[in-house]
C-alpha cells in the first residue's frame, strides 16, 4: 500500500503497548517496516507512550532507526536532530522539545501520607521486588531497569474501586498532581497528558515545515490515550479489553476501531485512516 497523500503530510501519533506492540509479548510484527514506508512517502510517525526516555532510546538503538517521540504520557518530547535543528537543549543525540518538571521530589514529600491514607488501595510499583515487578510488567531484567528509570510519572498498582480512585485523585490535585489509568498501571503525574504534548509537537512541525499542510492521526488503546485521540483529525483504536470502556468519550465521526489486536491491529488503523483521508 502507498501512503502518499496528495497535498497533505500525515502526522501519526501512536501509543506503543497494546497498540504498536503486542501487549503480552511486545512483538511489533511488521509495524517497523510499515513505519519506514510511511516515512518514505513523506509522512511522520511519532511514538506517544508511557514508556521512559531510556526505554525508547534503547528500542531505537536495537532497531538502528530513530523517530520523534513523546515519553511518560507527555512528560518529555524529543526528536532526532535532523528534524528540528533549532533546539536549545539536546539529550543523548536528541533535540529536547519539552520536558515537564521531574516528579520524584513531589512524590517523596507526600508518599508517607499517601500510604497512610490510601495504602490499602494501592501499591507503589517501585516498592515491589524484582520478581513482582517482572510479574506485573512482563519485562525482562534489562527492560525492567530501563522502565524503572522514570522522571515525569510514578507508577502504582490500584487495587480498589473507582470511588476510592476519585478520592485519591482529589487528594493528588491538592498537590498539583493527578492520576490516570494506563494499560497495565495507573500513573501519577504533573498536569500533563499525551494530547497536550502532541499539540505542542504538531506546532513544531508547522513552524519548521511552513510549506506543508498537515493532517493528524492518533492510534491508541487505553484511557491514557483519550486526550491524544480527541485532539486529532482521525482517531483510531486498536482492539483491546480496555477500549470499550472509554470509547463513548471519543468525540469524532472519523473514529476507526480495528478488528484485530496489536500488532496487526495497528496496521489496520493506519490503512483505514489513509483510506478515509483520501475519500474526504
């Protein structure tokens, strides 16, 4: 399939786990090859994920390929130097487009209080031993080390009901924090999300490539993708156990839901989005 669009350039923002990658074995199938075809046809693919900078940097090193990316649910935005060469800061070969305030000091100040008030309802991921971390995450030792080096979010395992989660979120708001559900964990963060950071990066593309006309596509599977999905022209959901719980909150007539799970469902989403763009 060709991904050329007459007079348009597509910006494809995609979640990773259970969207681009299989949720259980993290296989990406043929999706990297499809990504390269998309780039060859003058479009862009941007990873927008809860994974850490270290995880993504390692992934790209393994693939001998790099892409722009947004990590930790909007906490950091980075691009290879060939895209935007006017960045004031760099990090391990990437231009730093944006970085949120690091969260570890905030968490350390209130963690004891959280455990006193909500300890029966949640467990901090970093308080687990390595065996328990591997069990919950499905990662090997190397991957686990990279995933644990978080800067802008704190992972917790929520063990209670929605009513108590609302109370916990209200408590976090008093400390300028919030909590959001991801595919495997809940994430405590500052006032950031995938949608805000996505729009920030879209503006960078518009400034740096003023002659191009852009159309936006987002691909996700879980609740922490919602803001991203509601900020694009063509939102796409990869089939998953979580997707049906929040589909009513996606306000778009262009919404597409794949019949297959990741990684094959990701290709279905991309192909359907491009078909819709050509028809409109």
